[in-house]
């Protein structure tokens, strides 16, 4: 699920916190150069626990202190107890990725231990890229006789899914499902959330969750862009129908195992079915007035409602590896397959665009990925570049930046700069926290100075 449903925020792509976050993220990424390699990790809990660093990495100590101060300040009011950051750019850690942790595994006394590198976080809607990749790979394999331009009812048939036929009656294509122009209504609504909250450990298959969408709210396919998790719950069923295998199996076989992502797990039901409790960072979510109006720890709840849309747990290091492999190599997708993934829709009109620069809002959606033209995004929201002289100077580098704000029961943001080959992953364990910008301003501004060296 995404932040707009659980927290009753606006769509995450239009949330002002996300816009402000970008301003700070890009200060880190300007001027960074192309490199990859091993990782230097630092970690603090209640006491200082910074690993020994070379003189080249001494700035990490200052960043660590800023992260520690952030957790100390906000953990009591938002449920936040921990944060993880992985960044990679020139001028820091010999151009290799750097991972920083702060805070503790959870609030309760029994969870007062520092975050470890193999602890897992929900990556939220960043999971959609994994689902899209599987379907793109299937479409390029003649064995499956499957195309992205196939219509949904060719695979999700009346005899197998009779209860979904009214919702699918306009019969969008697979491509329209993945790029959010299917016109299918959003099943992520109050009724589905109430069921989840009242049955937190109950598994239901994707068709059950899809059925919460109201067919009367459908639009004709291709007439508008509308972000909904229901599209990717449908994609989960598509994978099963095309291959005879679960989406979890296909993601493991095609992405997680080949890339050696040791700390990435697809969860089809309860998190504790596949991961030991001592690796699951506790997740504190403000459920709101419509539900309980209190902060609840949901770390071990079922994720079956996120099927295909937000069911992956990982750490920031693995996600940094995943996105850099996706955007800079052919290890996940061939050039032609990536071209399919990177075919963009104007989120304002639902029509094809060559780049986010062609969108008034500065945003364009591919197949499970989102791109920003930062100047357009900032100005369309009434913002100004004046307070950010480095960004203003280098704004030409940000005409096409990959950015995905993923939020389920945590916040997990990724950004990748195509021109400078710099990446940043940020996560903390409460989507109802103060906003990444509160931490990003001091930390990323400081890192920006390091990356310029």
C-alpha cells in the first residue's frame, strides 16, 4: 500500500514533503561521478558505535551525528526509532557506497539494540519495479506467448476469476496495468484497510483485495493516469497465469538470486513466515481517526494485501545495488527490455511523453518506475531554487532523475541521477514521521560538500 491510503496523505508523488525532499536529495547528487564497489557501514544505537574509518571517510562521523540527533528528536512523537541511509557518489568512501544507521530496532525495552546491516525494512512501492521487470522478461520470452499488449481478460478469464470480470470489463492491456493508465478503480480504500487492520494475520489472495475496488469508478483505459496498487495486485495474478508460478518465485529466480541480494525478501503473507523476528525492524504506524487513532506496531502483520505492489523487504544496501544494476547495466534487463520499462506516461494527461520535461508537473511514469524533471516539479509546486545555489547552478543535470517515494508501513525513498550516476536510498520505520527533509537538510547538504571534492 502507499502513504495516501494509510496516512490519508495526498498521493505520494504530489506530497509537498516529497518535493522538499528532492530539493535536499539533489544537493547531494550534483557533481557526483560514476563508480561502484564495496560498502563502508557505520552504525549507532543508544551509544556510539561508529566503525573505524580511514581519514578519507572521516566526514561520515559528522553525518552519523546528524542522523543520531534526528532519531533522538523525533522518536517520541512519531513512532520513528531507526533510520538507514546508503549513498554512492564521488568524494566519499573512495567512490564506493556508504551505509549509515541510527537508532534502535524498536521502542520497547526488549528492542533497544542498534540496527544491524542485515535488518530488513519495507521498501513499499519500490516493489512495483520488481513486478514490472518480471512481466517485461516474460513478454520478451517467446516460450510464454505473452505480450505487454495482451488484454487482461485473455489471461484473467471468467472461468477462473468470475468475481473480477465486472471490474475488468473495459479490458485494458498489460502495459496499461503497469503504467497506471488501465482506468481500473483503486481497491486501496477504507473498507480494505479496515479488513486488514481487523484481520492483521489473515492471508487473502490478490483477487480478494482487488475485489474491494468499485467497478463503477472505472475509467476507459488510456484516458487518464491514475496511481493505484490494484493494478499491481492484478499483475501478481498475471504472473501466476502466464508462468504457473507465484510472483515470489519469479522475482527470486529472475532478480534476487542472480544479483546476489542477500537481504531482500518477497513476502506473500506474514513477514515472520520467511524472516526471523530478530531481523524485522519494528514498524510504528499512526492509523488515524477512522481506525484506532494510535501508533501501532505492524511489523509482523500479513502483507498479502500488498501483493505485487509493496510486498518486498530489504535493506538500503541491496536496494542501492538493485537500482544501480537496473539503471546502469544489462544484468537485469536487456537494452530493449529497459526501453519498454522506460517508456513514459505523462501523469497529468495519461499520454506518452519522451521525458518528464514534457510533463507540466515534471513527472512521468514508466513501468514501475517514476522520473522527475526537478526544475519543473519545483516550479509547478510554487517552489524556488534560490535557496539552493548548488542545485540552481547544476539544474541541467536534473532534467531526468529517477525518484520513487515508497511507503507502506515505513518510508523508503530511492533517487538515481542519470547524468552523474549517483544514488541515494533513505528509509525510516514510520511513514507518519516528520518527513525526510528534516533529516535530509543537514545530512545531505553536508554530504554534498564531500561529493564535490
